[in-house]
């Protein structure tokens, strides 16, 4: 049974407060080491269904390592990851993807010689079920299946407002548009949880505003739960429902943006106070 947390209760007057929220993913006492180097030490937090959950911290804090643990790229030496009520043990990235966890990367990971349409279409691979024989012939069931998947991809292209570059090889696109295409490929997987690793890195102000709008729309219109790593504190505070802060592989704060922003430990970490 999935864990439930209650973020609201009845007020003294008896007025109803917002409903309970399901815990989609829980990280319990996770530690990860590479040889003698500790990347993550005894970290616990959860991600609630429907929220935008930020993971922040200075460079080298263990943020990307944490995402790599969540989507199965790394396996922690200690602790557990519970996904939709099930404890996961040594899950592979493709298994995480098949169970509803999609991912974008800090450095764009696209097929540069392929078009925008084909890159996003590659995100539908796990949704295709016809066997190789039918796909090779591209007749009957395989043809109908691909047409349906292409329709969904075209919807994503319209949503992200990239119709003009649908046939352009992504290697020719500016960096900001490549990041948008990568978001589209992740959305094509129809994930329950979308992991975004620095989705606005290297963008100018206008591109950040566009990406922020798309992230909010993905969360609100698609109902997708989002966990993101981002260094732009203004973006984090505007987008996030809750924020967890890492420093030197340890959790130093966790809560609503306004509380985290006021934490002295967080201020010290970002100002570079000696440890």
C-alpha cells in the first residue's frame, strides 16, 4: 500500500483543509560511495504525487548522484528507494523508465543527426508493443501503432511550440531549443515522475522564462510529478512546492521554499562559509 502523508487537517472551525497527498517516491537513509569518497550520506526525503520538488545545493553536493540513484543508474550501498509503495532493489534505468520514471540530463543527450520529431519519437519506444516482424513490414498492426504514437508526438511538439523545427536535425538547433526537445522526448514516455537535471543550465533569461512556463504546464496540465535540480534560486523559489538542500552529500534543509531560503545552514552553504 502506498504511503500517504497529510499536509493539511481540519481547522478549529471545522473547515476542510486540502486533501492528503500520496507519497510517490521515498528515499530512506540512502548512502552512496565511490571507493573512499562519500557522494551521499544518510539522506532521507520523499516526493509527493503532483508536486514540483526541487533538489538544490552547491556544486559537488551530490544532487546528480541522487537523481542517478532514483532512476537506477547507481545502486546505493545503504538505504532504500520506495517507488509507488514498492521497495526497489538494484533496478536498472530501463526498468525505472518502464515503470514511469523519465529523465533529462545536465548535458543534452540527444541524437544529433536525427530530427526533432524522430528524437521525441524515440521516447515512445517503451510504449510500442508490436513485434519486430510487423515493424519490419510496417503493415497492419505496426503501421496503426506507429501512426497513433506519431499523433501523440505531434501533440507534444505543439505543446512545446516547436512546430517550426520538427524536421530539423537537432544538432543544428541552438542550445535552448535542444533542451526543449529533450524535455519533449521525456514527456513522450508519459512519466509519472519526471527528473530534470538542470533544465535551464546555459540558457538566457528569455529561454529560462519559456522553460519555467513549460515545467509549470507539464505539472498542472499533464499532472506530472517533477523533481528538478536547478542552480537558479529565483527559478527554484518560484516553481517549487518543496525544496530539499544537499551540501557535501548531506541533507541540510527540507521544506517549503520560504523556510529553506531563510535557513542559516542554507545561507552558509551558498555563501561558502568554511566547514
